[in-house]
C-alpha cells in the first residue's frame, strides 16, 4: 500500500476541464493527494452548456473499477455524474466491498441548467447510494430534488439535512446554501449536530464545477484521515478562495481556480 493518500473520483468528463473528473483530479492534486478516476460519461460541454453526452456502459465502468481496486485500494472515493441506474448498482458493490469513505456529489443539473440524470436514476441514487455515503453534498436545488421539499430559508435546510441523514440513512450531509440570499452559508449535519460555515458572497458567474471541486476536496481530506468536520472547513475555505480567484476562462460560466488556495 502506498504511503501517499489516494482518492478516487467516479464521474463524467468535461473537455474544458472545469468540472467532472478533470476538475476533481486538479483539486485532489492541489491538496497533495494522488487522484485516480473512473469515467462514467463523456460529455461535449464548455462554459456555455452541455452539447451532448455519451454514457459509458455499466459493464465497462465495472472493468474500470476492478482495474483500480484490484491494484491499489484508494483511501477515499467520490461520485459525481451518474446518469443511469445500472452505473449506480455497479458502484454500490465496490463501496460495500471495500468500505472506504464515500462522498456523493449528486450531480443532477449542470451550472448551465442542463439536466444530467434521469428520474429513474434519481430514485436509485436515493434508495441505493445515499445509505452508503459517508457524506452527501448537494446544493440547494439538489437537496430539494432529493427530499421533495421546497427550500427557501434556513429552517427548510435544517429539515432537509435531517431527512437525508435520519430518514434516508446517509452518514452525514452538507447542504451548500449558496443560492440563498446573504452570505454564502453551508450546513453540515452528522446525525447529532448542525454546523454552519459562512463566507462572504462573491458576485460572479465564474462558478462552473464548484460542486465537483468542493466534493473532491472533501474526498481528498478524508483520504488523509481527516474528520468530516475538518474536511468541511478546508473544503469551504478552498472553494471560497477558488471562486474569488477564478481565472476567467471561457465565454460563459467560467471555472474556478484550483491552484490559488494555500491553506493547510
């Protein structure tokens, strides 16, 4: 086994590098963690939107994961874009077998507004993958879709947190409250305590891949053996800095900066 922390991302691609596995790997490497990736979908997308998607067959995803786990078991893993039910069943078997920390970024809609998950896959995500997750990390829209709630204020977020952990049996949940008014607040519930982290709101459209990046940093920190509380604080600081120092790439919703954060 390697002494270098290893994190695995299982997600789709973004050929412009702002989201998906390419963003995940940059975030992991910037946190001094060796990143591995299994690809679930190939997308034709850029900062202006998603033009097309090709989903990798589930049996080939199984081969990708078997190649990884039979050679070197990662210390933590995350999933991002999982478009189809069959993919989720394959991934669930590896999570159960190897029992490593698992971060779920429930990617349903791209920053551009394009839908990336079928309704059938949504049901499987809730029933099969959420109970296996160490941390589920939805944004407000994703949390609303998962819980069936309308989330418009902090009290709604607190209720959604408890539904995802207490009822759906996730290990913990972080709801990113960036779409509410005021400061950008994120909420962690671990089954006992709700922790809120707040940062100044940055007025920008340079937010492509923020969910991917945030969950990749969470995964990297868990791969180092950090607690969920510690990983949450680092991820919040990292993504705030990455948005503030976004490089201005592309003609639409540009990506964040994966190399600007210098914190511990």
